[in-house]
C-alpha cells in the first residue's frame, strides 16, 4: 500500500497566510514546513507524524526573518508567546524556546535557552499541538 499523502496543519497554513497578507513582499527563503533529510531521521514536528485516515499531518512551520520588508520573526514569535494561543506547542526564535507546557523546571510560556543545532536566527519556528481541534483550527492568529 502506498504511503498516505501529507499536508501542513490548517492552523499553520492560516498563520502563514496571515503573515503573507501582512507582509506581502517578505523574503521566504527560510520558510518551510516539511522536513528535509536532516529532519527525517528525528522526531521533528516538520515530519508528517500525525496520522489521519487520509493524510499524515506536519505540525511545524518556519517563517523567515525579513525586517527589510517589515517581517520581524523575533517580534512575531514573542507576540505569539505573549498571546498564549492554546494551539501552540512551542516556539523557537533567536536561540530561545518557549513551550506552552512545563518542561523540567521551566514554566509554561517562559523563554529558555535553545540548544539545538539551528539557533533560528533567520526564521522562527512554531509547532502546534497534535489534537485535531487545535492543529486544524482555522481561527485567526493574534500576533
């Protein structure tokens, strides 16, 4: 049986559309949602890890930092964390990560140092929770 096709979570597609509408001329060089080969051997949310009947769903999105065209990825990431949207699993930006849940001694929604290979200085990363009502919500994002 062939592998099921994959798609981006509808909530992230909505966020990307909103950012594109607000910053129509922004650079999209570091944008992405589907994992490259480096991601495929990991548990990254850029992999289609949510299994639905017809689809596999990717629950992560990267948005390019492009202040020349008004799109400040760091400010958007901070705004998303401040708003505490329940769809968010975590956000990574400028060497920091904030999760919507407690991790070890780290409180929910609090920035901490990100120790991954990519510091996310050229884009911000957002992952959404794996519950369908959240990842496929098309409610407008506030940022």
